[in-house]
């Protein structure tokens, strides 16, 4: 996401990037950026558009939990590492 995007979204993506594979984060970034821009074109200010986009996607914790649920190998690895 370009540096001009809201700090709120950058922080959200950093949380995801710390725990998910790069290709998944890239896909989430693309979708979140598109959603954010859609809200901006509807006239929402940057911060409100960022909040709306992230609300639509769900919290970072919800996304991480969903990824663990659909990827049992990752779940087992997290248990072994004590995460």
C-alpha cells in the first residue's frame, strides 16, 4: 500500500504480514486498497474510508483466526512454537 494510504491501514497490514505468508498479505492488501478507494470515491474522508474498509474485512485477529482454521498445518506449527 502506498505511503499516502492511512496509517491505520498500514498498521493493520503490518499485523497481518507478521503472521501470514507474503502472497496472502499481498492479496489482502489489494482487496483492502480497492475497498478503501471505493469508500473514498463515495466521498468519505481518508480516516473514515480506512475504518469502513477494515470493518468490512474484519479485524486482523479475525483474519488470522480464519487462516488458522482453514490451514491445520499452520495451526499445528503455531502450537509447537507456543504461539
